[in-house]
């Protein structure tokens, strides 16, 4: 049985969500059948849907890499989602997506592992983080 890696894209802008999601999906699709893991892709444009999924403890027993928008435009922000993911699963790698290059420094309130500025290179950079995560985990 293959080990699962949950890949989460949490971005309220539907266009940008699809852009990141498709880049990540294309990145590993061709090697997945040869590996000892199964990627399970999840896309959320509504942060409340993501929070409910986390609270259901669906991600607790598997590795998680999450690409989370910093400013979700509703009552829940990226830092809250990341905190909840890391509380539920210590095997979570969190990549914060931000429109601004002047985001807050990492702290207990904002405990992301990496930050990606949302520009033309962001999808490729997210792919690199996913590839590196998989390589470190399984090779």
C-alpha cells in the first residue's frame, strides 16, 4: 500500500487557485506511478471548507504539504489554517502564499515553513517546493 501525501491548495482567488493546483498536479503526475506514495490533491477556494476538512481529522495520519494564501478575504486567514494543520499533524509543511513582500516574520502566530510571493514565478516555485518535499521524503 502506498503512503499518502495530501497536497492542499488554499487560495480564495479561483484563477490563482487553479493556476497553482494545475502546476502542482503536472509536476508529479508523470512520476507518481513509479513511486511509493500516492498524491491526493485538494483545492479550497473557501477557507471555511478547508477548516471543516481539517477538523474532520482527514489529514491526521498522512503527510501534508499545504500552499495557503496569507489573506483569504474572509474571517479566516492563512496563519490560522497553518496553525490548525500543524496542530493536527506535525508532518505538515506549510508554504504561505502572499501578495506582499512585507509579510510578518515567522512566529507562533504565523508558523509557515516557506513563503512564496504571488508573481509570475510562484507556480514554478510551488512545484519546486513540492518536488523537494517528495525527494526529501522518499528518495
